[in-house]
C-alpha cells in the first residue's frame, strides 16, 4: 500500500467562489503513480468546502443563491460569532456544502460518472487557503 500527500493553495479574488479542481486532483493521482485506490480531497479551512457536482454556471449561481438565503452574509449583527470576524455565514455555508470528498481511483483515473467534477467552494476568501489531496492505494 502506497500513500501520497499534496497540498493545493487557492487565493480567490472574491469572498465567495467555486473553483473546479478536478484536473489538480487528477494531476496528483498521476504524480502518485497509484493506479487503484482512493483519494481524499479536503478543505483545510473552516470557511471552505470541497464537493462533487456538475460544472455548470447556472447551477453554481443557484448554489450561491440558495446558500445566501439559508445563511446571508449581512447583516453581520445577526450572528453571535461576528464579534472579532464577520464570517459566521461562511462557517454555516461550509457545513451545508461539506468538508471533503473521497473518490475511487481506477486504472490511474478518477472513477467518475459522466458529469462529476470536484470543486473547491470558498465562502470567506481573498487570502491563501489550502486543500489537502491524500491518496492511498497501489
């Protein structure tokens, strides 16, 4: 059994963004040399997310609208957490979208359905944030 670890850093230009990181994960799988196994991809910050879905702009807009309805950014005063920081909404959005994904690797490739892609979701951006890619297998 082999293991491989890689960190990817994102610095978004906006407070909230969705970034397709499927190619970054596939590149890490190639670097690892692992042909059969599993890959864990997880956000290493509590205001960011990793999830699987379709790479479709309208859907991403719908995610943003839904999340803003459930946990609106403003007014900041609506959240007990917002004393030192103003990112309580980002913590809640992360809980909804999820922390990580685990994917199968078959013949050195992500074993995905036709439209599945891996996304990094940023909810309190404009500074460097890390994502861990951990691969185990043979």
